[in-house]
């Protein structure tokens, strides 16, 4: 993997620093919601300890317990980003959006995955949707888009220009 997508994704993650939030669709989940919330909380502790594989397994159990939990899929996609499983993460973010098309965090996660995959057009599209859904995050998203424009514009220039 080249350093360029990593640098862009690092800037995006740092600039946005978005904690994943519970979405309205998750608040009305069936009886499995407490179990899903418990599994998500356990996965957060696992991630904090650097146990990424365990967190992915826990989050996989969460989506199995409630396949309509946008939050569980978003968190699973985020864990897969940490593991650099970008294609799988994109699939998880798509599932999150199928459950809740207004999940701005899923669009942001998807943008990160596309950045790491060097698919800047799709990253831009995902950021555009996140910006539309979460106008309060627009200034940071715009900073990232400007940074992407500058990086892509300078791609053909020799170092130091």
C-alpha cells in the first residue's frame, strides 16, 4: 500500500475525530437490542486493548443477533478498517446504510475505506453524503476534501514543489 492513501485517511480520521453514535434506527430495534448494545460495548473494550480480531468476532455476533443494526455494522466496518480489510469494511458500511440510509458515520467510514483503496472518486462521493447528512461536520469534511485536492494536484510534481 502506498503512503498516500494512508496519509489521506490519517488526515480524515484526525480531522473528523468522530465518535460513532447510536442512530434513530438502532433505538427502535427488536428485543435483541440490549444484547447488541452489550456486544458493541464489549467490542469497544477489546479494541481499546488492541484485540482487533476479538472485536471483529464480537461485532460479527452483534450483527448476527440483529442484522438490522446500523450501529453494529458501522462498528464492524470500523474494526475492519483497523485490520486493513478495506473491501470487507466497505461491505459492512453498505449494510449499515441499508439499515439506516442516514448514517453519516457509515459514509465517513466508507470514505476512509475508499481512501485506503485509492478510490478517490468514491471517497469524495461518500464524504459528500456525510456532509449532506451531518452539516455540523461540513467544515472538517471540506478540509479533508481540500487536502485531497491539493494532494492529487501535486501528484505529478517533483518533491519540494
